[in-house]
């Protein structure tokens, strides 16, 4: 791989404008997180994307142009970019070949994983009960600062009535010992590529994970799109959860009722349909590196 792969050059005033726009969009997402952290406060909805994946606010704030794009720049502009991934030479900032070469295998694996997931039919009908399975049993509360809005008997009754249908390992691994055997598929990390499917809320939130891990390649526009999408999904994810989050203004979707399940199913279908385009955009952004 050589620097000839940079086939687009952005003038300094153009990319500085893009960077400024990026920061303006991202700032409202990260400011509440930073304010809460300074006060020792937490938020089970909005903190999730920063803690679970995890990605710091600073990483989200950093702007990336994307693969094969060089930037006309001054030497001091390098302060705006992580030096592990970028270099300055001949009046331009571009990605380091060594950084790209070290990630070729990960890019290929991610691309293949996304394609395989996209080819499966979307499976619905889980009704977001993964959060319920994470608290099933005495003294089993993941977000200890927030009380449950339902009793253990009501949680058990809903799971018994509807059944657990989780297909995502990173949700399943948090199931309580009593809930884990109730899932028809005993998921493992090794078989994740065989089970992830586009109807899953967590699989669709994970699009942000892949975009952020490879942000210099896919570019910040796609990182923002996947973050905003994941944030929206997480809100519904916690609306469905059995926690009482009224103090945060989170109105529950009561999937313990038929009406609540019908409401959630509409959200799940909508997310699944919208994820199709984002998943394909990630593939389209990664494939040129594999070709190069």
C-alpha cells in the first residue's frame, strides 16, 4: 500500500469547516455526559454509548475525513488528529500506511460480518426482554440507582408468557443465572457471526461500535449517523426495560401488555429497516481499503 491511495484532497478551509460542523453537532451529545461525570452522576440511557463500547467524549469529538482523503494543512494542524493514525508530510495530513496495514484483517472481518448479518431475515418478537432477563431473580438489579417498576413475580410472569428469544451474545452474557437457561439459544462469542440478525436492537446499536473503531476509515459523517441511531435505539431499549425511569422523563413501553408489545414491535421493525442503509454504508466505506 502506498500514499497513492489518497485520491481526494481537501483544501484547508474546506476541511476546517467540516470539522467545525462536526463539533457543533456532537457537542450537545457529549456536554451532558461531561457535566454528569463532574458531579458523580449517572444516566442509564445516555451514558450507555460512552461506557459500554466504550468511547470517550473526546474520541467522538475528533473529526475524521475518511479513507483515501488527504488534507492540505499546516504542521500545527496535526494537533487536531491522533498521531497514531495520521502523519504530516509535504503540506498534507493523511492516514499512516502502517496504521491502515495493521487493520486490514480487522476491516475484512468486520466487512464480512456485516454482510452475513445483513443477509439474514430480521427476527422480531423478542419484545426487548433481554433487559428483563438481566434482573430476573432476587437482588439482581444492574442499574442499582434505579428501582424496578415491576415485582419479580411480574417479571417472571411476563418472561413465562412471552419467552426469551435473544440472538445477541453481548446482551445474553448479562443474563442472570436463572434467566440464561430460558433462552432457546445458548449464545457464545464464538458463534456470534452465526446468530446476529438485523432485527436485533443491540446488533443495530453495534453499528456505531464498528464505525467508531474504524473512524479514520469510515469518516465522521458515518460515525455521527450510527451514534445518533444507536442513541435512539438505546432510549427505546430502556423504555422497554422493567426500571422506573420516570424521574428521567423516560416513559415506559409496557411490554407486559399486548398493547405495549405491539408498540415495541413497530419500533423494532422501523429500526431494522433503517439499519439496512447504515450497515451497507459501513460495508461501502470499508471495502475500498480491502481492494487497495
